[in-house]
């Protein structure tokens, strides 16, 4: 964050400065965890479900925080603080006020039902070659993580890459008011959170709030392969740049292929020329993410050759997203356990099926899958469809973890030609045991589920069961 006196923070947020603290300057990072305080930090004392940040304000100051942004009343009125009515709203207001003092920053917003975080990471790695770039950490994409990312920008920042999530209509519009985007990328409209939204049309309405927030001299980067996204062109006065595999997309991929590890090679076709790209990321779905990143970078002023070079060197940044690691015994674990929805499930299953086929008949594909949450009334049907996809993709086995994942097995059994094995287990420990009894060298295992399923523990358990991390000391990145 740029250095700000507590009096300035109070002016921006509409708060009141504690007596005697007006001259205090916060020059360090903005944090919401008192354990993350460094000298000069501003500690924002949020009220959570299990703890109230106000109770940690004194400890934050003792650890070196210059000041505290908190709701009234404070436990200790003598602390250097700015006191507000709503700390979350004040955090957003502070971010908006700081960004207004950084006119050189180009804000890039990214949203979509699947692939937001991976695409955000790609965009950031590409734009970093064009100028100092700040990007959201992991999935910092809500009313708290979003302003915290904005507040990491300073006078040297040129690009601010923000992931924007939504639990309902109006959420993305709120995030855009905190950090008005100049470039906005919409990746897809899928089934994630469909139980909360009520239908894909409502999801499209919410995701399109990003393009509605763009200025006339900005750019809407839209997926030409998704009709609901392509239609968002009518909702903005900004320039529209399309990406995808469609023949009329402004930025597209041709001559695609996958190597034996499921990494894509393709020719990136742009209005400025065509260049080859060799991704280090796994799965054909990474191509769409790369095209979105390329379209954003082109609009930011980068040349196709520089974009292709950056994409070819980019690696995974956020954890548990298509992390591929080979155990010492030759079994490959694909940890895509951060989250799941029907679209991302199919994409990951396709990638793992390809990797197993590339083993030349020596390897088999297994899937350890947890539930896909927030699908509402469609949950059972969507899980059954994924089970059918597992069977039709030729997997040797499907392990469903938890009662909510049981319909996966019902779907797989509906494919009469499938000869694979169905296993139902109650928890992650049982999943590790079931798989360990079946795996042999050259097999490939996909581990995936929604966040609530905690499926990363299955991947970790499978790696530990064979003596820890792979022979190279880490994931294949």
C-alpha cells in the first residue's frame, strides 16, 4: 500500500481517528490477521464467525502495526486507530481511494464459472514481462480478498489483475466499484453455484456485470465459444476482443496437440500474426485459459512473440490445480482438488484419460472424486452425468468419497459397456486405502472435488503412501 496517515485513511473511509493518532503513518501492508503484521502495517480488525478482530488489535500494534482500522467500540480506545461503522465496507472504500491515487495502473478483471484462478495466474505471469504486476493470491475474489489485493498496489505498479467471484447478482458490480476495470475477461458461463443462482441465465447476468463496468476506451475480452459469453458484447460500450477455437475469434488456437503428460501445443493466431506456444500446464482446457490471457496481453500492448514466450514459460501458481506428480513407484497423481463443478470435472477427467492412454496401454486411469457442491436441485443429475463421463472415458476405477458423491457411481453403472470398478468410501482415509490397494506403476489418478470435500488430503495421502514426493522432489511443473 502507498503510505497513508491515519487522518487520510479516516477521510477516505469516513471514519474517526483515535485521539492523538492523527500523525501516525501506515506504510506497510494491509492485513486482516494479526499474526501477519509487519512493522508499519495497517491491521483491519474484521468481525468473523468465530473471532472478532477487535480483540486482537492491541496484539497487532504490539507486533508493529502502525494503526488499526476497526469497528467501534475498541477494547482499548488508546490504540492508534481509525474507527468505522462497517470494517468490510471501509476496507473496500480504502482500496477504492488508494487506487484513485494510482492513475498509471491498468486494472484487469477476470471472471467465469471455471478457470478464473488459473487464467488470472496466467495473465499475471504474461503481463509481468510488460511491467510490474500485482495479482490476487489464490482465489482472493470476494469483498475481502478483492480490496486486500488492490491495496498491495503502489506507485510502481502498472497492472493489477483481479479475480472476481460472485454468489449472486450484484456482487461483481460491487467489486468493480472498488476497482474499476479497464480490461475485463469473461471465460465461461457454467454450472458452478447454479443452486444459488437458479440457472445459467442468472449466472450470465451476474458475470456480465464485469463488462458493463468497462469504460468506452476499455476492452471486453469474451469467449467466442460460449454463446452466453459472446452475447455479453451487447452489454458494453468498450471494444470487444474475442478468443477461443471459433474460426471468427480474434485470438484463437489452431494445430492443437497434447504430449504424453497432457501438456498442450498449439499455434496462437492473432490479428498481429501467428506464433507457436508450448504450455507447461496440463489439459486441453488450459488452451482456453491461455487464449484469454493472450487476448488481455494484446490489448495491454504486448507483441504476440512476447506473449507466446511468456505463456510457454508460465507454470502453476495457485495450489491444487492440476498439480501433476509422479511417485517413486511410477504412479502419477493429479491433484486438482481445490474446487469442482461439472465443467471443470469433465476437463480434468479428459486430461487424465489422455495421460493414461499416452502410456501405451501400460497405465490405467483412476478417479477419486468428492462431491460438487452448490448445484441445488440439479446435484444428483449432474453427479450422475460425471459418473457417465468417467465410464465413457475408459477409466479403470472410480472412487466416490462421501455420501454426496454416491450418485457418481450410479451414473457410471448406467454405462453398460463399462468394465471398470466402482468403490464407495466414507472419508479421505478410506479413499487412500482403496486406491493404494489397486494402483500399479504407470497408473494415473485424478483427485478432485469441491472445497468442502477436502480432497487434497487424498492426494497428499497417496503421495505419502509411496514414500513422499516424487523423485524430482516436487510436482511436474
